[in-house]
């Protein structure tokens, strides 16, 4: 019974949040129209930015490095029977993963930029 009450309460919160979001968004659009914006400008403001194609690649790099450091931490913990290695190694692994993902994406962006510049030079 208690679980049903919690579910109903959460459902009400989600519903009320959706209604408030819809109301405020329509009110915002009405204000934009009153200020003289046309439909194309409003649509351009609400367009979602395109997801970068290398986003999943970056997440994959971070996940793999995280997994490697987690495996190392659990192996050290099983050898030594001490748990204080797990936390720091996980944090270090995440940090190295984020840095590696950033550096690799920077290198790929530089390659794409140089390839685009070479195409521009060939055209002219």
C-alpha cells in the first residue's frame, strides 16, 4: 500500500512539472510574438543543437579506462585485503579517462580541420 502511495505521489509530481513546463513555454512564446518576433526566429531559438558524433566515442574511452582502473583496484584489494585502494584508483581512472578522451578528440578535430583546409586550397 505504501509503495502505491509513493508511486501516485511521484506521478503527480511528474504531471504537475510537465503542465508547468508546457504553460511557461507557451507563455514565453506568446511574449515573443507580442515583441514582434516572427515564426522562423522562434523556431530557430527552440531548435535543439545537433549532438556531436564523437560524444559516444568520448564516453567509450572514459568507460574503458574506468573499467581498467576498477579492475586494477579490485585486484589489489583482493591481494591485500585492504579497501582503501578502490576509491582513489577509481577517481584517478576517471580523471585519466576524461583527459585521454579530451586529447584524442582534440587530435581528431585538428585532423579534420587540416583536411578541410587542404580541400579549400585544392579548390582554389
